[in-house]
C-alpha cells in the first residue's frame, strides 16, 4: 500500500513542480495581464470561501429544516449544483469575454445558458422530490395496512 501511494504521489509532485515553473515563467516580467491573473487566482477562492460557500451552506441548512424528509436530498443537491453553476458562469456574466476565447463559447448568451441549465436542474429536483414523496407515502400506507 505504501509503495502504491509513493507511486501516485511522485507524478503528482512532478506535475506540480512543472506547473510552478511554467507559472513562474509567465509571472516575470510583471505585466497587466499577470496582475489580472493573480487577482483571479487569489480573488476567486476568497469570493468562493467568503460568499458562495456560506450562502450555499446556509441555504442548505435552511432547506433541510424547512422541507420534508423525501425532499431534502434533491433540494440540497439542487442548491449545491446551482452554486457550482454560478461560480462557473461568473466570469462570463461579469463582463463580456471574461475568459480566454474558445470557439463557440462567446457566440451564445451566458445568462440565458445559465438560466436554462438552472431550469433543468430545478425541474429534476422537483421531479425527484415528487417521486420520493410518493414512494415514501406509499411505504407509509403499506406499513399501516392491517392484515386481513
């Protein structure tokens, strides 16, 4: 087991070292785009940890106390997925061309894409919750039925 861990750690450390070397080459000399990159590398995790994670966590806590048991898992999953989609869509919603250009990415409208994706996610949440509620009610009715 220890040999397997070492064999898995070594390529990871090599990749980390190579990435650090490449990033060091990118950093110097300091330019405006380097400062923007550093802003995203530092600001992204800070915004996530200070804003997105607490909001999603509080929403999940509130939902877990408000919704019935069969609905909890789908609602919590929908909340987490919505938070992740928001984080992924943020650069494109913040400003046009908020990411390096990729073929076809900037041809669409990211706000509409996010809205449609969230609509699909929450439709699946409602369908899953409804099915779980019906199944839970069916199990409850069967357990209360008296044998003849």
